[in-house]
C-alpha cells in the first residue's frame, strides 16, 4: 500500500546487513549455485581487463557499488549479439 502511494521504502540497516554485501554473488561464483563470470571490480584497471573478457561471453548486468534503491543498474549487450560459447 505504501509503494502504491508512491512512497519509497527501504529495509532497515540491520536487515540490509543481514542480506549481505553487494559482492555476495561473487563469493559464491565458483560454487555449484554460482556463475563463474560473476565479478566485482574495485579499480579501473581490473574493470577494463575483466569486463572486456566477460562481455565476449554473454550480456552483462552492471551495478554500482552504492545505493539500494535499484538505481544505477545497466544491462549491456554486444551490438552484434555474437557471444563466445564458453567463458
């Protein structure tokens, strides 16, 4: 009802902490429930190198490392649509 009224609602800080950090998916990337091409970048250099490699594999979802309102999320696709078959 609150959202329908146009009022933004966010979880409390303790709930957000319980839900985990933004890089939680990176921590399970190599497990059977993860995706090995899930990465976090903390420098321009690692972003440039890693993003180019993963971009060749499949479309990417980019999320900035701040905020919790769903803003700052982008889906990036190759214009050609031609992706590698394996990472």
